[in-house]
C-alpha cells in the first residue's frame, strides 16, 4: 500500500468466532487533510474498525495503513492521535498529572501539556482530580491527550459525547481548526447534524461494510422543488410538459419536481399564467440524517 491516502483499508475484516463478521471486507480511503465522517448504526463495526486502525485489535483478514505505514505499527502510531471508547484516566490524579504521565510515555516535551489543556479549554480545572470531572470534561481531557503528539492524523470516536450544546460547538470549531492546519481527521459520530456541518466526505457503514460514500452534497442528492397548487391535476399536466422538469411525483398532496431551484420563478409564472393558484413553491433537499436513516432502513448501496 502507498501513502496516497492518510488512511486506507483493503478488504479489512474482523470475525469473532462463528458469529457474523463485525467488519466485513471494508474498503475505506481517507484523503490527507480532510475531515472524514464515519457513521453507522450501533453494531455496524465503526469502533472495531477504529481499534484496528490504531492496533488495539488485529484484523482477521485484509490490510490497513495509516500515512503509508502498517496500521498500529510504531511508525504509524508516532504520527496518530486517537480518542476511542470511553476515556479512562487515573481518578486520583489531576488532568494535568494524567497528561504528564502520557507525555513521558510518548516522549513528548512537558510544555505540550499546558498547550493542549488550553486548546481544549480545560486549563481552569487542570489541577483538579479527574474523579471530579464530568463526562464532558473527561471527553475534553481525552481530546487533549490525543493532541499531545502534534499528530498528523486524528481518529476520534464520538468526541462530543457528554458535552452540552456550547461544548459541542467548541469542539466542532476545534476540529475545524485542526483541519485548517492540514491534519487529517477521521470522525465517528451519531450526531448527523455535526457530521453534516464538519465533514468533507462521509462513509456510511452497515453490517461491517460501507454502503454509501461521498461528499455531503453527493449523499444528499440534488435539491428538488415542492409545489402546492390548485387544481393539482392541471398543475401536473402543465409542469410535466416543461423541458426543465426532469422528474415528477406526487407526495403529501403536493408535486415534487426534479428541476433546478433557480428556475422556480419561471415555473411559478407558467402555472399562474395558466390559471393555476400556487400556494407553495419551495426548494427541498433531504438532510444527511434523512439520507442516513433511509440507507440504514433499506440497506441500498449508494456512491457519490
């Protein structure tokens, strides 16, 4: 495997005994410098994949590379920061002391501890015992630990778990800032709104393999126009003759047109001129969450 991608897996598979594979022939490619969403329902194989990428478990079959090095190798881990599973720290030590221990094991200068604590906005509580930390504060400390080595690649599993809305917004901006520094981020999250706002590309995994992959816009598809008009049959007869309308269906008592939203005024003019009363004409487009739920329910492959 080459270093053309920051992260690449080919046929990655993990089986536990005779049960169905937790990860099944997974082919994942994450380009350098992008924020890549990795989403799927519970039990889809997301965390198992992330564990294989950092060497916590070994694959049954297939290969995985990080920055051109074998996943989990010392060469790869030296350039990777990871936050996987529920964060665990020495409860009787402070956040600062926990990070100092980690910095010693990683060969990181001690000055990095204060830098990462400030970056995740945990400096005011850095000297308190971690047993007093909320779940959200532990998530921040785990993210600080992932940043200690100034990693080129960050692998984050549910980084906003336990955070309030303000905390989620802060971590979202932090992830954006990391991407602006040309770091690569592989982000697993259940929050589709978060993924939609943050990610350059998204892979949807189900039953251990990828069922959809593309940019957010590619996965959401082209916008359509919803038209509520009376009489509806006359409106349908008119719009289906328009060359700018590529598709047409009825949904919830309205017409849904596959037409460019910028042609809405022309379509409205045509209907009104023909004696049709238009009560609504608006662009519509499924959210990433709607696309995700549809894919999970149908299991239909879709690639952008």
